[in-house]
C-alpha cells in the first residue's frame, strides 16, 4: 500500500505557509499593478485568505486568457494574484511528497533539473544505445482527465480538506482549453465520456506539478514493467533508448495501451524508431551522439525577438543593459551546443544608434 499523508491542512493554511507562498508568487512581479496593490495590505489580505480557507468559502477567481502565437498557437491562462498564492501554498506542502517518488529522469519543472539536464541525459543515452523511440503525448494539457488526476493525488493525500482544495483548483481550469481538445473515444466509452471534466490551464504553477503527478504512473510503468533503463521525459515528450529495434516497437505498443488507460494518446506519425546517429529532436535541439544543434525554429524565434529589441533600442525605448541581457541570456542557453558560428553571427550584428528626441 502506498504511504498516505494526513493532518496536512493546518500546515497548508498556516500564516507562515501563506506568507512564504506570497513571497514566491510576487518574485519578479512586484512592478505589476495587481501585485503592487496586494503588497500594500498583504498582512490583512493574507489573514482574510486564511479565514476563507479555514471556513471552506475560498473560491478561485476568473482566469485571464491570452494567446501566444509562435510555431503553434497556445492559449495561456493567468490566475488572479491571490489564487497564485494559493497555488504556491499547495505546491510548497505537497510537492515534496511526490518529489521523493518521481523517477530520476523526468526533468520538467523540478528543482535541479531543467532542459539542460534533460539534454545532457538524452545525449548520454544516445552514446550508449543504437536506437531511440520518440513519443509525445497528443494535446496533453487539454486532455488531462480530472477524475484520474484526483484519484492519482488521493493515493498519497489522505487529508480530505487538502484533497478538496486541490480538486477546486483543478476544476477551475475546466473548459479553458476546450477548443484545443480533439474528442477521443476510448474502448468502452459512450458519448457521455466526451463530457468528462478535463484540461489543465497552461500558465499555472500547479498545472506543471499536476502534469508530473499525472504522468508519474506512466514513468513507473516504463521503468518497472517494460524495464527500459534508458528513458528520459520532459513534460509530455518521451525518449526510450535501446539497441534492439524490435524491443522499441513492442514498447511503443505497450505505452499506447498504458496511455489509453489514462485517457491519453500520442502522435502516431511522430512515434518513430530511428538510429540515434541520424539525430533526433528534443527540448529545442537536434541531438546525435557527437553533437547537438539548435533547431531552426529556435534560431528564427530568437532572431525575430532580437530584431525587435534592436529596433526598440534604436527608438530609445530600452537601454543598452536590457539589450545586452537579451543577448547574454540567449548565448548562455545555446553555448551548450554546436553553435559557435551562430553566436558569432549574433554578436556581429550592428547595434543601431539611439534616436534623439
């Protein structure tokens, strides 16, 4: 039986936890009007939030949604600032419970992990295996089934009030991504199954955490049932490595079946077994055993953003320090690959003269 945790509610709603959650939620955002307004009376507001949580009258506010259009359209949902405090409070308390259980080789939204660590691990496995199976979950965030997620959380959360608060947060994202979900009927479904509550709002701190919780049983299945020891996951992108192509094809079928039990599917067209020597895409790079190159979409995206910053500097809208931060941040990201020529091209770009008023 999995270990369950009780008597968590008092820690969850304690003023200390809410205060630390508030500090985390405002980090890097103090200049925003909503955050600045909250800060002026933060003590009083947090006490009132504590009272509403204790009384069971807390209800999340409405999300603010907007679209980001780069290579594909993404609907981002921003919760009100006070709700983001609650999200941080929840994660501060229950994230360590799952962090102790997550497998080593899942890298999204975890302390000490991230894209660079995922990239290094994938290349390590590429140097020790001949083939790779690439899988990415189709429409993952819009597809997350609320009932299955609650059941997964309840395996370790035995405190009913904490679980109910998690359920309230999860339910607040229902239908936000409805237009991004392509209806799928799984074996045994009737048409009523299409009305099952689903979807996690992209942009929530909790959504990133729920994603890892939701996919943790899949990670355990791949590691323990399939005995795939060379496995890397970054959010909904999966890499399975082996020296045996037949084994990888069998694993693909097994993962498809396991995902169906979670009411998820993967992109069949992209689910290919290929030699690692040919290179494979992962976290914005193309990886081979010897090299890793930035994918074209990442280069184009940066050049577009950099030209906009150059123009803004020329108009006097930003200073040289902010322009330099754009370059240094990107160079710090791409220096871990075969990008010497690309970096030189960026640094050779002439900086415009600042227009005078």
